[in-house]
């Protein structure tokens, strides 16, 4: 029973590391794509993806972005695996939410 518990703990630690590294890779790929499009002022605030995303070569990701005070959530489809594959494509699925801030920060 102790060996099984140890195996479960080790598998959980390995998967949590893969999950964390997957998020960092997706974040970096989105930043590179944005820079290639000439939108250097676009800031990526966060990336959300499902628990099963690191196990698949096709995933849907949501990215929260900020552009000159306007916040938006983008739906992005990931084709390929950013950790294990050399070829990864990001496809913009659509704009999920747009939040505008009116006023000045003082």
C-alpha cells in the first residue's frame, strides 16, 4: 500500500510540473505571436486552460490581454503540443469578453 501511495504522489508531482511548464510555454508562444504581428503594446495578463490540456495535442486556451487600458479575453486553439512538439499553431477562435476602462488613474 505504501508503494502505491508513493507512486501516486510521484505521478501527481510529475503531472503538476508538466501542467505548470505547459502554461509557461503557452504564455511564451502567445507573446511571440503577438510580437510577430506587431502588437508589442499588447500585454498578456494570464492564460487559462483545462486540466487535460497538457495531455493532448489539441487544446482550447483563454488568454486575458490588456491593450491601452482595454481588457479582453481571447479564445485560442492550440494545434500541437508546446512542450513535446516542434510545430505548434495558435489559432484565434474569437473575442470572449471586452472590458473598457473610462477615466484616468491618479
